[in-house]
C-alpha cells in the first residue's frame, strides 16, 4: 500500500512538472520544450520590405522626379506593391506637390479636406493644396476648392462658438446646473 501511494504521488507530481507543451503550427502538432520560441521561421527569413530593390529604385526615381514621388505616394496610400502606410503616402505626395505636381496637390487637397484614416480633416491645409492645383488649371481642384473654403469658414465659426460657450457659461453649468444623484446618510450612500 505504501509503495502504491508513493508511485501515485510520483506520477501526479510528474504530470504537474512537465517540461513540454503541445504546440500546433503549420508543420503540425507536437510536444516541445516550454522554452521553445514559436515564431514562424519563414517570416524570420523574409527580407525587409524597405530593402526591396523595386521599392528602392522607385524611391531613387521619386527623389529626382515629382511624378515618381506622386506614384510612390499613391502606392503607399493604396498598399500596392508596398505595405500600406498613410504617413509615407502623405510624405511622398507632399514632396511631389511641393515640386509642382498638380495631381499630387489635388490628392493632398482631398486627403486634407476629407481626412485620411487616423488623420482628421484640415480644411485650411486642403485649401492651400487645392489652390496650387487650381492655379495649374485643374478643374476638379477648382470644384473642391469651394468646398474647402466653406469647410474652413465653418470650422472657424464652430471654433469661435465653442470658445464663447466655454468662456461664458459652460463651466458655470457644471458648477451649479448638474445635481448629484446620491447622498450620504446613516453611514452609507443612497440614490435619489
């Protein structure tokens, strides 16, 4: 009986002190040591996308020609052949627009007028870029320019209204206009 108890104790302690874990991946399921790294070897072996020769060649062209900078910005915006990155899209579009590419200026005007992903709308910046494109004769930019001007004026009036309310009454309302829903009595909180 004593040996049976001892063997059961050893078996149960061995079950809790396992040094392996079951891991399932693309190669199947297997028992592996607990300190095994579980990264995908194929992913680790992939080259850095920023070092792709096609991307590097396009970046070299983009540094020389604003049309290539526009193309690279559009590729980053769409995720076409490169990882989608709105920051790099705007960076290359701005570079192209500053060097006189009116299509890049129009695209930036749209980006800033409507906002892109995490970037909100900026009608003032949209107006700047759309004016550059409209001055080059872009009809679409002229149409969007009127929208940008209206949006900028609306944003300014909204800001002025918010500032007036904040300074002249909003805080007063918080100090006196909102009642508490609870009160303290007999050692505890009660709701109205």
